[in-house]
């Protein structure tokens, strides 16, 4: 089974602790060993210097190894170290301390070479029965040329004892420290991850039936606080997505119910009471109108759904906005002719503005607004399209002389399927989605749409669209 976060945190904590103790133990071991050896070397050098300053000339003629130096009582009076030995110019042992007995300190080739250069030489040797000694070979200058070598050695037991004690302490207490602190890390990890466990429990309780529920806010601005904020933000998006899905389902079922009922009723009446071919033809024509209406509703719903989900890509290009409005004007004239509605175009610009955006989508947006104005304008009225440029922003206003919109309805005219006059809208064949789609297209182009209206005098829809188009990171509706 994969390890939990708590187990991984404890394992990493324990491994880090072991590495820290190991590295620190090695560091202190090396530091202590060097320090103690340096102290021993300093002490041996001090003895060698003091012996070199004493009168050793009387030892030159000695031809035998004496148990102690009778002519020079300096060695006997000062118990400096375990062993002292004086080697004459000819390589004979002139004098040594009584502690050596019948043995003598070795003179290595490295020490002899260093002595010929007039340099002191330190080394660690094994002496007697595996006795470890720190040995100094110190040369003393003489007028005759060849130096007298003073060898001073001390037992390494006093130096190695702290090493053994340190190793014992590290070997015994380090595992105990690791075990104790690992349990402490396990407890602290549990304490630190407790809020995560509570978050998991609360999130598991949230499903499609209670998406309005949110995780309790935390006061701390740490990772847990940001995690809670992230979950709540995700739940907000999920709730909004579920609302759109439910709204789409409800809108579709609501809007399709009426044409389906008409289809069913007319078909049943036709089957029961129709006598001749003309009655059948009338019924089929009516059914076809309702089928076309359902098709428009479904097409607009799918378009709106894609746009809200961000799956409808924008095809960005630079185009002449005047040309687009000219095409819009011609289409508006065609739509207004059956009801004798005059469509006007007014260009309040000194030159043709260039705009970056999705030309087809912007045309769809403006055509929905113009068609909506024509739909609610009585016969003989007019719809005026005006273009001006303000602060690098194209302002397209569509004004009609229609029935107007009551103030309480103004804030809802861009909602899907919202109608101020249900019967009239159905008779005109609208789906109630045109303005909702128009608002989405405007927002996708980093713009906006406003509406002003007065009952009995008409309405004005104003589109504000940046000429530079949407930002580079916005590619979809």
C-alpha cells in the first residue's frame, strides 16, 4: 500500500534527523581528534624545545644505552612524558628516560629526512605490546654541524579515551534520540494534518444535492487556509456549472413543451376531424412552423451552452467596422420592410475604424439587437444604428421607436427566455435567447452592453467594444 502523507513526513523527518546526527557526529569526532592530537603535539614540542635548550654536549661521548642520563639530571627531574630519548650525531642513543627500560624509540626514515632539514617531525607509532604513542623527533642545531635528535613520546591512551567515549555516546544515545524524535514527528505530523482530515470529511459530505455548502473559513493565512479557499472556489464553479446544466435542462423542457403540445393537439384534431386534403395541408404547415421554432430554440440553446462553457472558439481578425455595419444595415432594411419599419445608419466618425475581433460573432450580436428592436417597434416606426469612437472604443447604439421596457424589467432583459410580453414574443417567433447570446459575445470581446428605455418612446441598446479586441489569453466565449 502507498504510504500516507503522515508516514512520508515522518520518514523524511527521521531520515533527515539520522543524517544530521551522523554528519554532526563525524564533524565533532574529527574536530575533537584533531584538537586533542594538536594539544599533545604542542605539549611534546614544548618538552623538545626545553630539552634542546639544556646542556646535552656531555652526552656526545656516550657509547652505551644508559637506563637514565647521569650527567644530565634534567630528564630525571621533570616527568614530562612517558618516554624521552636523545640520539647523538652518529645515530647512537645517548640518553633515554627510565620508562623505556631496555627498549628504544624507533627513528623512521621520514623523521630522519625531516631532521636533516632542521624540521620537527610528528608521527603516531605502535610501541611494545600494541601501545600507541605520539612521537616527536626534534633536531637541535650544533656548532659541529650534525644535530642531536631529541625524541619525545606520549601515550595516546589519554587522547583516544575521549574518542571512545564519544563513539559510545553516539552509538547509544543517537538511536534513542532518533526513536524519540521520530515519535514526536509522527505526533506533530498528525497534529499538522488534522485540518486536512477534517477538510476531507467535509468535502466527502458535499454532493450534487448540497453544492451550496462551503467549508468553514480559517483565520490563518497558511497552506490550510489557501486550501480551504481553493476548495470553496472550486465548489463555487461547480455550483455555477450545475446551475447552468439545470437551467439548460429546465429551459429546454419549458420552451419545447409548448410547441410539442401544439404539435400533438393539432395532429390529434387532424386525425379525428380532418375531412379533406386542405385541412391536412394546414395542419402540416402549422406543424412545420412549430418544428422550425423548436429547431431555432435548440440551436440557440446549444450556442448559448457552448459559449457559457467556453468551448466556442473566437476567430480573431482585423476588419473594417464600417463595412460590418453596412451589411447589418442592409439586413435590417430587409427585416423591417414587411412592417414598414425604416432602418437608418449614422456614422459619427471621421474615418473608418479598424477593429480586431470575431467578425461573424459581432455581426450575430448586432443583428440580434437590431432584430429585437424591429420586433418590438410598431409598424411605421424606425430603428437607427449609430457608430462613434470614444477612447479607443467603438460605441454602437441601436435605438428604436418601439413600445419600450418597463423599469422593473430592464435588469432582466439579457436573461435567457425572459419576456416582458409572452404572447407577443411567441407570435413573433422569438426564442428569448438573442439578447443573452449578444451579452456573452460582448463580454468575450472585453466589452459590454447597456440598455436605456422609456415606455411608449422606445429603447436604446449601446455596445461598447474595444478596438484592440479581447486580450491574447481570451480565445473562447
